[in-house]
C-alpha cells in the first residue's frame, strides 16, 4: 500500500484550472511588457525625431547665415559705393560693361540679393500641406515672377515655399595678380596663387576704386579674360590701374536656396544651386543641403527712410520689396536683414496623429496645415543681418 501511494503522488500534475490561471497571468505580464516596450520605442522614436529635426535646422541655418552675411561683399569698398558711382563697376558679361541690367541674371553682381514670395504664403495666410508636399510650380506662382534663368528651379521646388538668390565675392582672395588691360590677361606672379584660378570660373578684380567682373578663359599663371565664354566684351581703358599689392581678386559666388524634393531620398529638403558657367542659365544642378525641410518663409527688414541710416524701419515679404524704389536694384539695396523661418519634419515616423485640438504651426507668421503622418514637426526662426550693408 505504501508503494502504490508513493507512485500515485509522483504522477500527480497541474490541473486544468491551474494551467489556465498560469496562462492568464502570463498573458497579463506579457501584455504589460509589450506596452512598456511599445511606449519606450515610441518615446525613443519621438526623441530621435525631435533631435534630428533640431540638428537639421541648425545646419540649414548655418548654411543660410553664412551666405546671407556674405551677400553684398564686393571687395574692400561697400556695395553702396559702386551703386552710387556706376563708372567704378564693370561687368564684362554685359555690353557695354557698365550696362549692368544687360548681364545674365546669375552675374548681376550689382544686385546682392533677390527673393521670390510664393503666392498665398505671406504672414497671416494659410498654407495647406495636409495632403503632403508636392513639387512642380510655375513661374507665375511667385511674386515677383521667377525669371527665365530660374526655370530649372520650378521642376523640383515645392509649393508654399519662398526662394532667395544671393550674390557676392568670396572672402578668399589673392593679391599677386597683375592685370594687363591691353592684352586682356592677368598674370599671377606668386606660384602659390596659381591654383586659385580655374578655367570657366568667374572672378571679381578690385583695387578699392573699381571693380571688374570677368570669367577666366584659361588656367594660370597667365589667365585670359578677353571676350568669349560669358565675357561679352574686352577690358576697356577705364579699368586700367589694377596692380599688386593693392589689387585683390576674389571668386564670384552665386547661390539659390529653395525647398524642393531630393531626387535620391524623395524627402523635402533645403536645396542649393550655385554658379556653373558650363550649364544653361549659368546655374548648377540641385544639391541637397539638409533633408526634412517642408517650407522656407522669408521676411525682409528694410531701411525705407528718406535719409539712409542703415536702420530697419519696416518689414516686407519678397512681394513687397520691389515697391520700395523704381528699379529692382535700388529696391533690394534697402533690405538690411532677413527673417528666415523653416518648417522642419522628422524623416522617421514617431508620435501620435495630430487632432483638431492641436495648435496650428506658424512659421514667420504664416500658418501651416500639415499632414497626419506621425512625423515630428517644429518651426524654427532666425534673423540674419546683411553685415556688408550695415554701417552701425
């Protein structure tokens, strides 16, 4: 009897009720663990998205800030000096070289900055991006209308975003160049400076009295700068007087910023195009600066007083600036600062869907309706002063 009892004891297992209770407890614990994991993953994705958004915005502003601050840099004299004394500025892309308006759009060294406002995206207006961003805009979608020289931009620019164009001479320069007006050449006297000159690049030659914009038609040390390429004319006698060490030569910079679709990733991005004398309209192909930019809004601080005192009196969109003076060059010369607003989004999905109670997103006082796509979005703004126009 004792042996039978021991065998029955060893063969006894869990009852069905005990198994079900254990399963229920396990399911409850597993559900809790999954909820904790899901919440942790959601929090991590949201934090990562917010971090990337802030990092991308900082990088975008750094790029814009550098070029805006450099705009209107035309050597050792101020842009205003050359604007008031037309005979001191020579643009070899125009014929005659003092007819600045005849120069190609990309080579208007006399116009440091221009911008174009997307219709319906000004302060107080509403831009609807709830259906997602879309590329392909017409020249008439902007005020002022986009010039033909920016026709390539309309292919990948997205709706609801402004465009800014900046022109200036680089801060890097060489001072060992001896121009020969009669021979239409520049001799680079220092061998270390020869690499600065590249065939096809455009340069500004300045001696603090005059400024000449020319294209290099050959590499150094003997640089040809006569008519040909983008040079419509040769040097003229009035440009004589360039000589080292008082003469400096700078590389000419032309840059266009806008928001477009990056061809590689398909993401809305801050796009940059630069000068490329080998291409039609003298503008390069699109270069993605940073991803995750859905819109760029621009507001300009202008000196509108009768006496120019380099103090911002009023703010205008790109549509309002041309009305400040009879011709575009004088109107844009009154712009002293740029308020830049960027609508940024994360490249990864994170967070919950937006609902009707979510506050509207404002970028430079423009209201945006955005898509419910679980992306982190933030608006960033900064104000950039054009240092080469402000004396105070």
